[in-house]
């Protein structure tokens, strides 16, 4: 006798299935697509999940809903040019770490056409050549937010420069959030919910060198420069008083990192309640990343960088990209990720294989798995942009 999925399976059993099987947003979508009864059960489990982690104090408010979500990797944008059609559509591809068989999801995202893309807290930030800024939800095409026009604010944003956008909180959760971005020499922010224009921070060059990364941690924005000096952005509520303050001095590269390796990229990421500084290093012989070193930011608390190295991430994994907010997740048996590892994407504006530097650094044995990048298409001749980690959420 055929089973009627809608009526023959007791709801308690369906809820049990849902609790055991749904470990990612992809699972939630697939489970709910079976039938109306399973969709209802999926929604109930989702609400219980959100209620349980919303009371957690283990991480900052802006990251609670994403703490256990395995990210998708958004590949460089492909321009599809049908025969006889000018312009072409924008096809966005998302690589799944959890799906078996190296699954790639494809979606049309016209708002990203001809624009540079960045990501933070599951949102995309697009920047046009005319300095038009927009927030997009890649999985909900109707959700987009217009940010202040860069030209109206006389904003300095060199499109050819590396940079990153960071949200203080998801616009899905609150209208009181800040968008901040950096390039190597620029730091600016706005509050879209208050209708504010971009505020560009001025800072003295003797206090900070070239900006390498930006993050949001425990209610404040932090930057790190190319020397490893960490600074907090203070008083952003008053644009006339906003400034940078050093919270951790620059590192002694020879003492901490040795002379055989050099810094390729620095990242700031929250992990288990601590703010970590991650060094991606390369040797004289190879331009690709050959090692990673991790330190907890000492925050002028009497400790030094020498006392703050982190040798083990436990059951966590860190995800790094030059165009995405860096973050950490807890790894489960079903997540498809490797614990105590760093997933890095140290390439931007990919135009050929020679520019690619990606891999999984294992903290346990200092090895790098470069087969990871071969799991998806390596032909980037008709693509532009960079790899972005996208944090899906149950919103």
C-alpha cells in the first residue's frame, strides 16, 4: 500500500525526523518541499530553533542565528551570453559544502550585473561604477535596500582597490544597523535605517598603515593594518568625533612568524567569544598561502602577541575571504565541514587559474588541502569578481 506522506505518518514522528535531519538551510528547504504536513513541521522546528538560540549568550547578537549554519561559497559571477542577445543575464553559482556530489546551485541575479559584490551576514553588497551601493538578499530576490549614493557624499571609493563591507546586524532583524566598508586607505560607514549619508573617517597615518581587514565584534567595529596593529572604531554615533583607537600593537614579524615566511593577508574573526587575528603566510618560493597562524587579540590586557597564539580551534572552523566578512561556525557530524580548520580564499578579481589561492588549512598538522578548489569549475575566463562566503540563515 502506498504511503500518504501528508496523513499516514504521525506528526510527532515527522517532527522527530525534522529535528534530526535539518542541519542546514538546504535541509530545511528540501524537507519542507515534501508536502504541506512536512512543510508545517519544518516551520515549527525552525521557530523552536530560533527561539532556543535567540536566548543564547555565547556569541554576539548579530551572529547567533548564523552560529551553526554552514556557508555557501558564491563563485565568481558568470556572464551568460545567449546567441543573438546583447548584454546577457547574470548567473550566480553557489557551491554547497554539505550536499553530496559537489552540488552547485544556480540563480539569476540581475541586480549584480556589472557590479562588484561583497558579502556580510548573508547579504550581498553591490557597488556600481557610478558608486551606487545596494544591499541584496541572494536567496530572496525581492529583498533589496538602497544605500546612500557615494557620489552625493563625495565618497572616495577606488573600485580597483581591495575592500570589504561589514554589517553590524542583519537588516532582516532590525532597522538599526550600520554598514561599514574599508579599502586599503579608506574607512566609511552609514546608517541606512536613519537615512544618513556615508561618513568617511579621517585618521592619522602614524596610527595606522594600510588597512587589511575589518570586522564587527561585541558592539564595535575593529580594523587591522598590514603590520598587525588592531584598532577599534570609536564614537560612530557622532560623525564629528568618530576616530580610531589602538587596542593591540603591531606584531614583531621576525619574532612571531620567522624570516622564511611573509604575510600575504591578515583577517579578523570572532571565534568562541574571542577576537582572533589570522595570518595567511607565504614563503619566498611560493606565492600561494603555505601556512596560517592564529592569535587572540590581547586588547592591552597585560598579555602580548607572544602569549596569545591559538593552536587549536576545537570543533570550530573559520571561513576567510578578502571580500566577505570573516566568521566561525561550530562543526557537527553532518555539516560537511572539517573541524579545527581554516577555509581561506585569498584571491580577488579572478581572471585565470594563476590568480587562485584557496584551500583548507588544518590546524592539527599544518597541512593544506588544495583539492577543495577542484570540487567546482576552475574555468573563470568568462567570469568576474571574487569568491564570497555566504552565511544562510533561517530568517
